[in-house]
């Protein structure tokens, strides 16, 4: 992993940092960066994994981005986590660190009126070092490849639909983390094997310490105590949502590439049919689909919670 541009000397104490791995995300990046800047991210630390679509040039030009690049195996680096762990070890200690993918947009209670520093200040005062969020897959009404998206556009404008139900939640006793599955990917692509559907629970926001480490993506973290992002007293803990914009019109071509690269899943053979169905340019919408309106709507559906942050 080699630095392309390192501006980390500009990081100030108390800055909120965002860490991400990207590959060929030039289409998504304008809105991604804008969304997180508006939320209150101060600096982006990004690893590029061999992009050739202008991603590197776009990130290099951004004054609040530090960029590294590698062409090594994303899968062998524990899906990029090893690269990000090194950066977090060096730069993330004692900062609130947000770790997300380029197709994930964090929202949380009051995000439209209260920036991230308001949330992290409240978490600090409450003695809460980590914040959980569920991935919510968004999709368009017609065929995936027909919902044209322009760079810089809010993805929700072209893919505002989601599944409100069919979610299962289990507690993983060993690590103390939740395991959530369901949504449109379970409904459409894993209908005969729901236990193989992608995992939706994440812990994207942590008051980082150099002794910490993500284990499998951001699904759970060490030490185990950080995984308790849910209430254990019968109430509700404050939580967020990662709006998952995977199903842009670019997904059809990207699926062809990822099926060949075999870099995105632990057991790639299980996902052959998944990729084949995406390549076929399907329609994910159904009569029971819900249209996204606001975080309050998601709270009313029980998909996120204000908890004690009112």
C-alpha cells in the first residue's frame, strides 16, 4: 500500500475521520463525499484498490482526502479491513472513526438537523464508545439498469424503494454482536437459502483506540464490549441506518466484473447464481415495497431508534 497523497498532518484533535476502501467508484464519490461532509466528517482516509475510472484523480484533488493505493488482493486483506486497520492504528487513535463502503450512506436520528459532532458528543457524555446501524438496501421500481443515475445526484432520487419487513435478528453469543439478515437480497436472491443472505448489521462508528480491530468487515469488532450496540434492559438503544445504494444502474456491469474477480465473498461459489441474476438486469420492486421518506419513517417501522437521544 503506497501513499498517493497524505494530508493527515492537517488532522486536528477531535476531528471525525472516515475510512473506506474503494475501487472504480468515480460515479458514486461526488455525492458520497458531499453527504459525509455535510454530516460533519473532517477528513477522509481512503485506500484505492486499483481503480482505472478516474477515482484516483478525483480523490487526489479533494483537499480533505488522504489517499493510498494498492493492487493487492482485497479478499486476502480480509476485504480491505487489514489496510484500514493499519491506517486506523496510525491515525485513528482517540478519534471518532466512521468506517463505511462507498455505497453506504449513514443516517441517524435527527441527522437532518444535528451533525455528527452532536451525536458523538452525546455518545461521549453517555459513556457509549460505539454506534450500530443496519444496512437498508434501496432499489428502483423498474429494471436495475434502466434507472439512470448522474454523478452528484442523491441516489435516493433514482432508487427510493426498500423492504420494510422479513428481517431476522439473532444474537451471536461468542462475540456478543447482533446478526441481521433479510430485506430485498434475501427475498429475491436467497429466497431458498435465507441463512446465506448477506449480513446487514454493522458497527460503523467507534471512538477508536489503537488496540481495537474490526474482525469481519464492520459486522463486529474487538474487544467484544464494543459489539453491545443494543439495549440489554428491555429498552431501545440509539441506532442508525446505512442506506445501501448498491443497486445503481452500474450494478449490471459491475456484477460481471466481480463474478470474474471473485474478491467480494468468503465462499464465492455460493454467489454464482446471485451474480448471474444481477447480470440479467432484474426488477426488485414488488407490491409490498415501501418508498423511503425520512428517518422518522424508519424509526416508526422499528428499523432504527432514537433510544435515549431525544
